[in-house]
């Protein structure tokens, strides 16, 4: 299956609809929607990026990155409901982040979300030191990857 993507604002209707599905999915896996970890109002078009992936013009995946510290972005709100779209999305976000000058990506997910942890491992992310609000939070796993 071939995919296309659009760089959008996090208030874009397709992004909002996919994030609503993501929130419900996360509640069923982790008992937490993850909504508190991302605010569209804090999105900075200069340093952050938001992508929606489409299959045959139907939105099937979404994600964002935002500035964490100099040269490092944080991947947030990753969601895919079509096989292959998640890998396409992640590589698209990583490429977009490198265009904006980032050399490293970090992320956090719940350890209980085994599907997500394994997905990131398959895509060359490795467990790394906790950062920000995840320091001392045992239920979370922080991961990182050097961007090319």
C-alpha cells in the first residue's frame, strides 16, 4: 500500500480525529489517554512539526514532534490504524525533524504498551535516560534515536 502525508497544524480536523482515536486506544491499554502530554496551543510552527498520513485519501496515521532541548525533538501523539503507516509516519517525522535541524529524537511511552515499545525498537530506538516529567516514573520507558 502506498501512503501520502501532509504537514498540518495540530488543529487540523484529520489530526484531531485521529488523536481522538489514539486517546481511546491508549485508555484501553494504559488507563490513561496521554492527552496531558501534548497541547496544540503550545505548538510552535518554527520548531515543531505535525503530520497526517493518508492511504487512498483516508487519514490513517498521525504524529508530531516538538522541541525538547537544543538539537533534540520529542516524538508525540503517534498513532496508526493501518499496517505499514506507522513506520512511514515515523520516518516522515524523523526526516521533517532533520530539516528543522534536530539531530536526535526522544520519546516516552508506557512500559505496558508493549506493542508501541516493540514498534520503536524495530525502528532503531533504544531505551534512554528519563527526561522531563518522566524522571522517576517507573511506568514509563524513555527511548531515543540519533537522526541521520
